[in-house]
């Protein structure tokens, strides 16, 4: 029984997933870029969407591609 408990203690290692940080940073800087353009308020959400798309591309292609090698 003691060996089973010790084995369970060692098997409970999980990797932390920080993928959400790419999306938060992309959204923030996309919104900031849209606000700095000073063309109108419509560019702020457009900048946010472009920032999220850029973060998704960066995460799926560049970061995950590096992990496979």
C-alpha cells in the first residue's frame, strides 16, 4: 500500500500551460495599436482581433513547431 501511495505521488506531475499569455498579450497590444492609430473608435476592436489572430498564428506555427523538433 505504501508503494502505491509513493508511486501516485510521483506520477502527479503536470505541465503548466501558459498559452493564454500569448492571447492576452496579443489582445492587449492589438487594442493599444488600434487606439494609437487615432482614426476612430472602430479601429480599437479591429486591432484587438488582429492581435488575437497574430497571437494564434505565433502560438500554433512558431511556438508549437519548435516543440516538435
